C-alpha cells in the first residue's frame, strides 16, 4: 500500500476530471484521461509536500527525527 491512492475519473463535456478521495483538495483535469491523471498526480505531490513542510515547522530543532516507511 505504499504510495497508492485512488483516482476517480469523470467526464465533463470534452474534459476528463479526476480527484483523489483520500486527499481532500487533490483534483486534476485534462483533455485526455492521461492528462487528467498527470494533473492529479501533480496535485497530490504538491499537497503532500506542503503538508510535510507544514508539519515539520512545529517540530523543535533539537528533536530526534527518523524516517519510517510503510511497506
């Protein structure tokens, strides 16, 4: 389940619209499904990077940090 998210695709006229239910605000669109997927992936990456940076701001400088991986 590492780095796996659900992409939901719908049509809106000539556009393909995508969203990720697990990450509120992650939306994408494109003239093709592939473009909508790429747009959604970019949105997911931006949101997760922002949340990570936001979460790190509150950690004291002298706190011990360690990376953990969900496999």
